[in-house]
C-alpha cells in the first residue's frame, strides 16, 4: 500500500498525507494502479457533471479536472518535448531546451492540440464514457513503464530522474498492467482497437525518442502520458456517429 500511495504522490498533485518511503521501483510498478485511481476519480466526476451538462461541456470539465489532478505535470513535459525535439537540433541542444523552464511556440501548440483532441475524443465516446475514463489514464501511465524498460535515461547520472533507472524492470513488474487490459475487453471491438493504438503509439514514441536522443527523460515520459491519452480517446470514438 505504501508503494501505491507513493506512486500516486509522485504522479499527481493530490495531497495524500505524509511522504512515503522513496522506493523508485515500487513507484514505477504501481503506475497502472495509480492510473486506475485517477481514472476512477474522473469517471465518478463525469457521472456527476453529465447529469447537469451535455457531453461536450462535461468533457471539457473532465479534461480540466485531469490537468488539476496531475498538476499539469505531464502537460509541462509535453510542452518541453515539443520545444526540444522540433526540428533537426543536436542532442545536447535538445536536452538543454527541455530543461529550460520557458515554454516556446511549439510547446504551446502541442499542449493546445492535445487538449483539443482529448476533449473532442472524449465528447464523442458515448455510452462507454465511464469505462473509457477508467482505463485510459491507466494505459497512458503504463506507457511510461514501457519507455523506462526499453530506453536508457538520456541525462545520465547527473539527472534528477536517474534513481528511477538504476534497477531495470522485468516482466513480472508489469503485472498490474493486466488490470486495465482486462477491463478494456468490456469495451468490445473498440477495446481491441484501443490496445492496437496503444501498442502502435507507444512504439512510435519510443522510436522517436531513440532516434532523437538515444534515450528518454522525465519530460518525454510526461509527453507519452498526454499523447497516449489523446490517442486512446480517439481510438474509442472510432465509428461513433451522432
């Protein structure tokens, strides 16, 4: 339980009492469950606001709440990724740009686009909104585990994220990913499509990170979360017509 709470404390801005013991691997392993907790909060919130407002308005409020829960931490990573990786910059220049606290034009555009896609996708899902809101945050945070498993830390030992890469993840460490995968089966063929989108998008981002930097950083992990959420909401509204 301590590792689960520590994972929530790490990837959200929600006050959850005293800090738990720092266990990098335990925090990472519980990312899927922490994502489910975020998703459950969103799904219950959506039930409440959908009773008052139409789906479009409810979707905007859901996306706002998601940003508040995470403290816009992952959105900041997305902005840094867009600024750093846009164009043909050298590796060290890209890393320096991502470390800069200022946000450039590409960062602003990336954040705006992802928020718009999330809102539009979620607003079009229809009857499966509760389950979609439950599983999508879990999948998106599971993508971080995959990125940390297959790519080295790009900033080396001097980076603040280096403790999370000291102990490699093994297959049993992904056991909690089975929970959102099992839940996705209740979404029918769109759930299967979502899994295909998840694999394809995660692989594409990993390939991009490897080609640009030869590794991954905290900003790139946060960007994975935001991009995966947008893509998975899109996957779940394929074929939906008014």
